[in-house]
């Protein structure tokens, strides 16, 4: 007899903003956004009163990292440009991001969950999958115990969806936010999942959703009713077949407790667009720093790379990438910079640059890497030309 799987998706509620509210509890219940490279920290006056910056006063580019639910009610969401957000919620408070704090709270909540249910797949700083199949405890009681463990460790709330698979659990964790528990019964697919927008399926992005809408497919139920041949015709065999399956709630993917990363990258968006000639010194400095920091990441995580790539976003938002596969693996910053320089020589540098990034791919553990000692290789300075 096969035991039906119980897979949970746990998603922290407005994670970054909630961490900030632990530091500034007086902001609870207010519209707060986190983000912006030049956002100012609160200023305390002589009376000990804090003055918080408002979104209407923000100057500079950038996007919202996260927002409180009060800000979301005003139409302000993560990924939205700060200037557009200011037009929607000018009085919202803006705080600078504190990623060190977020990483610390991420470690805390994951350790708390592991103390109750150890079979965890890490999906990012604020979400995980948990296989509960072989834990002998009633589902709702177990979900409450996990949520309580998270709260005791962090002071933060989370939302959990529990279904037979990862696909449905991720959808369900978003249905009763914040601080919710959603358990999908086997016979509730048509009543609770099919009425939802098709874009609720993880993997259906804006472009795919737009194409589905052009086919009069708006909900997951519409997708389930669509002929498989129609989806294959418009999306290709692989994606079309996948859409047919997921609309029926089919997902056999296991909870993977550990996997090798495919790549590691470092990138930065400039406060103002930089010109390859006029801002050569600044670009060269940032370029070198990104390569060195990427090398630090590789060495800290124990990986070597065979493929080095670069990413540029121009002032008109056009993105170009270039990759170079090397004859042997690399780990050192100078090696990465030399390879990235070769990539950079293959892209036009006439336009101003908005974003610069460096990526290390084709990773494998240093213990099995094939790399040569290049410590004696001369340092070659790089300048944008």
C-alpha cells in the first residue's frame, strides 16, 4: 500500500519587512517598503524620537525588495520601481535593506522547522518545502507546531500550504496569508485550485500568461480544459505537456534535501548610468570588485568554475550576456577577471551601462576540480575601452 505524500510549502510572511518591524515595532500597521540603494536609515532626534524617510522623498533608482501588507493594499509590491511606488503610496515609509539580518533570521526559521520536520528542501531565503509524509501526526496539528516553532525562534509568522505535491503546496501557501494554514483535500482540486488565475502556477510567467490569455485561457480550470494538442502547438511539446499535467494537479517531484548549485553570480546596479569611456575608472573598480567577491563566494562554498560569464544591462534596459568556457577550472579572483575580460571584449560598449554582473558556471566541488596553479600568472589590469 502506497502512503499518500504530505508535502508542505512554508513561506515567511512579508519576510524582509517583518524582520524590520522587529526593530521598529512602532511601524506595525503602517505602509512600509524595504529597498532602494540610497534609502536612508531612521534618524533619532534629541528627544529619542525616530524620523523615518517617506517614499515621496526618495531620490534614485531601484526597486522595492518587499512591502508590508498595508503597502500592498495600496498597490505597492516587491519588484516595483520606487518612482512608480511613490506615486501610489507617497506617505509609505521606506527603509534600507539589511540582508545580514535577513540571512540570520532565515537560518533561525529553517533550524526551527528542522527541529520538528527535518526533511527540508531549501528554496531561498524565505521559503522551504517540507516532506511530512512519514511523520505520524495529524496534519493540522503538525502544521501548527511548525508555525509555533518558527515564531518562538524568530518572532515572525509564516504561512503553510499542505497537499500531496510541491506544485499545489506552493499555490496553497499563498491562499491564506498572512499567518495561514491551507490543507488541500484530495477532492478539492476543482473547487479551490481551478478557479485561480493560471499565473498562480509556479512556472507560468508574464509572457506565458499573456499568451494563454490570448487563447481565452485565464484560470487553472481553463487550462485543465484546454486540449493538450492546442497547448503543444502554442508552447512546444515539453511546456505544453507540462501545462496539461500541472493543471490537473500532477507533480511527482520529490523534496530534494540537497543539490549542487548550477552557478554563482555577483552583480550591481549603478545609481546612475555609467559610460565606458568617461566613467572608465569607476567601472574598472566595480568590475574587479565583482570578480574578487565572486572568487570569495566560490572558495567559501568550496566550488571551482569552468565557465565564466558577464552580464550588462544598458541604459535602455537591453541585456546582453557573454560566456567563456575555460580549458580548466578556476577559483581565484584574477583568473575570473581575466576570463570575464575576454567576455567583455565581445560586447559593444557604446551605450551607457546600468548594471554589471559576473557569473561562474559549470561548477563542481574543488575536491574533484581540474585546475592548474596560476599563482605566478601576472596580474593584467583591465580598463573599459
